[in-house]
């Protein structure tokens, strides 16, 4: 039986440990970079909301034609996707992720109130959905409902979808739940101040929000007109 080569195995162990440590370091570095990116987006949205609120106050006596839509939906959607990715990777109980979600939820509520305020001034009906979910393993249809709302949001740019973790410990969110007297039957959505519980298909959403069909018909009509003119 040959002599056990401790030196050889020690070198292999050290190399393996070095590779493993480097992989962990790079993974953590990437996560920190993504979290910093999320914070940067949140700061941008916060400034944009403040700017829009100031604009609304400045134009309070002006025509609605002069009042631009806040236009934060794309940034909020981008932020939601990044937060969802980090939550899946780091876990829903990660304190940094929870902190970012709390801030994100406040930004959503501020944007929702601003859109409502502008809509009242200009006598238009906002197209919004408040979506309440849970990722604590107690909502089997929440993920599927999220896919439906993402599809609708992409299909109808005019639609604003605000997503909230029902379990998030946030006083502002609790007030929102109280305002709509929302029960803990998830998934749940609020459309035109009316709560709807359980999974909803695309067809069901079109019944709840007939404005979606109007937008679809307008888009089809516009497409037909453009096609006719190009011939």
C-alpha cells in the first residue's frame, strides 16, 4: 500500500476551497450590484413622483391638455421584476429585500393616488388594478394570477397594475387594506374600488373591466386603418 500523500491532498483541498470561496464572493458581489441597481431605480421613481406632484400643483388651474401623465408605470414595472428576481434568489424573509419591498409599496401607493387625483381633475376614468398576493406558500393561484396581470399590462399600456404583498408589515399598506375592507382571500384584486377574490382569467378581467375591450377594438381599428393607408 503506497504512502499517503498529505501534501498532494492538502493542495487539492486548498484549490477547491479557493474556487468555492471565489464563486461565493462573485455571487454575493452580483447580488449587491443588483440591489444597488434596485435602490437607484427606487430613488429615480421617488424623484419622478415628487416632480409629478409638484407639476400637478403648478398646473392646478391649467387645462388638462397641459397636464402630462406621470408616466411612472414602466419604471415601477421594471422595479417589480427586479425585486421579484431578488426575492426568489435571496428569499422572502431577507431583510434587505423586505426593506426594498416596503419602499416600493409606498411608491406604488403614491403613484396610485396621484393618478386618481389627476383623473378626478380631468374627469377621466383611470384604468388601474390593485393586486394583493402572498408568497408565504399559502396562495396556490397567486403566481398564475401574476402571469395574467403581466400579460394584460403588456397588452394594454394604459393599464396600471399595482402589486402588494398582503403580509408586508407596512402601516400604509394596512390602511389601504382597511379602506377597501379587503379580506384575506388571496389572490385578490381591487377594480373601481370593488374587491374581487380568487383567480381571474383574461376573459374574466375583460368582463370586470369592459374598458379593456374598448381599447382592444380601438387598437384593431387603428391597425386596420394604417394597413389600408399603406396599400
